[in-house]
C-alpha cells in the first residue's frame, strides 16, 4: 500500500477524475484502495475503479459515458465549452437536471443532444 500513499500524496494537488484500471487486482485490494481514497479525499476527488490492465491515470477531460456515471453517483459535470451550466441528478425524481449558472435561472430537465453525446470535453464541475 506504499504505492497508494505515494499516489494519494501526489494526487492531492490536482483536480479531475482518477481512474484505476484494476486488471487482476484482487477485489479486497481494490476495496482497500477505494476506502483509503475516501478517507483521504471524501467527495472532493473522483475515483473510478475499472477492470483492465493495472494502470493509474489522470483524466482532465472525459467522454459522455463517464459524465453520466459521475452524475448518477452524485457529482456535477459540465462541458469545458459550456462552463456556464452544469448537470446534476435530482435525487427526489431521479432526473438529470441542467442548471445555468446565472442568477434567476431555475434548473431544467436535461435532454442530451448529439454534440454532448459525442463530446470528450466533459469535466467535473466545481463551484
């Protein structure tokens, strides 16, 4: 777990989404990694653990499928090109909502278009 501590120490100064490609890592090791990550960062940094080759990488931008996964997990996301709005999950209705970040705008139900679905400039929204 020294690698975990070193990686967490380096990761503290970067914003974005971190991906652990677990490969043949035992489930227990991945669970311990996720727990240590949660203890260190809480909800301030996103970690996604996926089965694949063992590799850690930092994603500054990501595609629509990751954006949806993050929204369903309670995160706010936006497009780098649309920084004046963000998407989030309304926990009461289970609906993905879009909030324009201008005073007086109420959230509206989000409908994905082709540009959003094909974009790879999605980022985590930080207020």
